[in-house]
């Protein structure tokens, strides 16, 4: 029997009070995928949270003269508020400073040690403080950290090591036998050629110089390497190695770890190797999505601070609605690749897609339904070629949305989804209901019925992507459940049913004016 649960995770974020639109990407996409699976009737567990250990955070708190926990608490509340604002419907928010998580991290460290996968030695090497990552000489780019381009420091200290070098062949076999394990495919080549083929080295998994971390239980002057601690959040959050493993048994293995391409190495090399060592089943898929770029660079907390609205996504949400922000990110970044941010394109998308394609179709149809039939669903009569074509196009687009969402391809799915609204608008132009209203009442009834169905089907699918707008429209149809994919079909609307009103969905923008106003923000 096919498993009816769906466990999806985002990366756990380094706490920051400057979360950018780029940071919101993983969370928004994961939210769409989670909601979509709920709509398909699955029991979904959606995990997000924060990654709170490591020297960098401790140093920042110290520099601010703050108690580290207080410093973190304020930021975490801020991040939770942001997710609320973006309508992120997560099941659990994990903090790696939560006691239950710390216990699990210690337990797995002990277990790996007992099994002989962890041993004590000396670490001599290069460390990038901002990324909390160790690098070998050959991995550096121009002598600097290959991820962030910053300086690395030579460090030498007693440390525990994980026998990663034993896992090269097993990982190659994993990628070969399970092409779905790491997606998109290009990431596999990168991991194999840059890391596995040159030979994996054992991984340093503890530090004595890092104080803000989870102590190794049997040797407490060591703290657990922050990435090992962080990765195990995916298991501790669902009760693995705790007194109550119900959720672990129910949801593991995870269906999808959605992550950005910069952290693929940790998730597709370290993570499966650690799980193999522990004899824990592997997650079904790691998907390394692309970045939101600005001026060819990753939009990041420390750079690009000149563009205020993307550094503080709250500005875009408060001015243009949460749906606009979600729509832009889902649509503009081709899933798996990078996408470039432009405020102008963001505003244009609102006008062309949200106002014209979706908003206008709803407004025109409901206005006609009101004018001609007092907002009562009319009775459908015989179908002609225009109707048959519309129904076929909408059905095909719906099936394409379902297929793309099986592959988690949210950008292609939403493009197909909006084609449904496009078919509806084209059908209005073809059938010209205002002419039918003069002399062909039977035909008019069929046309309005088909338009209402088109909107209903499109909006049922849309609720995972743009929950707020979709809710307003679905309410007008008297639909308030979420797991309703079965009603996304023609012919199910009952004639005689009353259609409610829909308030303005997305106001049309004067783009020039908006750009000027945004430029004046400080
Ligand atoms: N703490 C680690 C993750 C540990 S998971 C066990 C981390 N945190 S992060 O805050 O730096 O990044 C979180 C996610 O945000 C990453 O997946 C990263 O790729 C993503 N993004 C950060 N900037 C981004 C863009 N500009 N565009 C898209 N995603 C980006 O890494």
C-alpha cells in the first residue's frame, strides 16, 4: 500500500534579523508542496526551524553585550512572525537549542562512537568561520572559502573524526541506484566530480575551541560540529531516539529535504553517510534548488543592503500582499535554477498575472453570473466545440499541474495553472456572453456554467500557492475544505447553488509610481 504520509523539511536557518527574500524562498516553496500534498489527502508533516549553535552567533551576541539565549530568542520570534506573515503553515518549528534536540545529537554521537565510526585525533586544517566549515587546500578557490569567498584560518586542535572516507563507494552506488535521491541531476555530477571522486576525507566532527555548541557527552570539553548537530534536526523533530517515536515511525524516511544549492554537500554526502553508519533509512529525496540573485550574486543578508524591499520582505508583503510575494518567487525562479530579482518584474507580474489573468476572470465571470442569473449557478445544456475545447484544455492543464507537483516543480506547475485562467479568458472572448444575453439564453447558461467551473478548478489548485486569494474565491463557491482535489472536475457544480461575492483580489498598480515610492524608502 502506498504510504499516505508526506514529510517535508526546509533547511533550518541561521538566526538573523535580516532575513531576505532569498531566505524566504525555501520556506515558501516547501509550504506550497506541503499544502498541495495535504490537498491530495496526505497526512503532511512540514518541518522548519533554526540552527542556533556555532562560534559566529556566540561572537555576535558577545559583541552586542547580550546573553546568547536572549539574543537568539528575540530573533527567533522575529523569524516566526515572518513565516506567519508569509502564511507558512508548518507543523513544527525546531530550534537546535531545544533540549530534546540536544539530547538526540548527543545520543547519535555516542552511538557513532560506539560503532567505531568516530575516533579521536588531531585536526589540522583550514576553517571558514562565517560558514562554520572545514576545507581542504584543494577545495579552496583562490585560497579562500569556496562558498563565501572569505578568508580561511589554519587551525590545529584535538578533535573527533567521522570515518567519511569509508563511504565514497556507497554514496556512488546510492546515486547510481536511486537517481531520485539527489535532484536536480546536475547536483549529482557536482558532488561526484568535486568531492567523491577526488577521495572523501574523514570529517572533523567536534571542536574544543567552539564553546557555544552541544557538548560531547563522554568528553565534554568537545562540542559537536554544528553541521552534525544541525542535520539531525530532521530526526529529532519527529522524536527519533526519544521516549516517544510515534512520529518517527509514521513519517520517516522524509519524502523531501528541500535545500538551497549551497548546502547540497552537507545533505547529499555527510547526511546519507551518517545515516548509513547508524543504519537509519535514507530520506527519499534531497532537492537542491537555485538562488534568487541580484546583480548576478546570491541575495544575502550581508550584501545588497541597498535594495531595502528584498532585504526586508515585510515591505513587499505589506505593500503588495503575501500572495504577490509568494507568486513572484514561485513563478520567477525556474525550479532548480537561479532567478534574478527585479522589482519592476515583480510589479509587472502582479498586474499581468494576478490582476489580469486571474483577478479579471473572476470579476468578469461573477459579475455576469450576478447580472444574468442573480448569482445562481445556471443549468448547463448541450456542449458545442468551444465548450469541449475549454474542458479538454482545463483538464490537460490540471493533469500537468499534478504531474509537475509530483516532481515538486512548482514553477512549471504554476505556469500550467495560470494557463487555466488564460483558457477561461479566451473562452469569454470566443463566446461573447454579452451577445448571447440578447438572444440565446440556453447557450448563455452553458457558457457561464463552464466559466464558473473553470474558476473553481483553477482555484482549488491555486490554494496551495496563493492561499489568501484562493480562499476568497473558494468561499464564494461555498468551499472551505482543503483536501479537495476530487472536486477539481467539470460538471460537479450544482445548478441552483448560490455564488457569493468576492472582494477585490489584487488591485492594479501604477508601476512607475510604485517604483518611485520604493526608491524613497529608507
Ligand atoms: N543553517 C544552515 C542550514 C542547515 S540545514 C540542516 C543554513 N542556513 S542559512 O540561513 O544560511 O540558509 C538557509 C537556506 O536559505 C539555504 O537553503 C540557502 O540556500 C537559502 N538561501 C539563502 N539565500 C538564498 C537566495 N538568495 N536564494 C534562494 N535561497 C537562498 O544554510
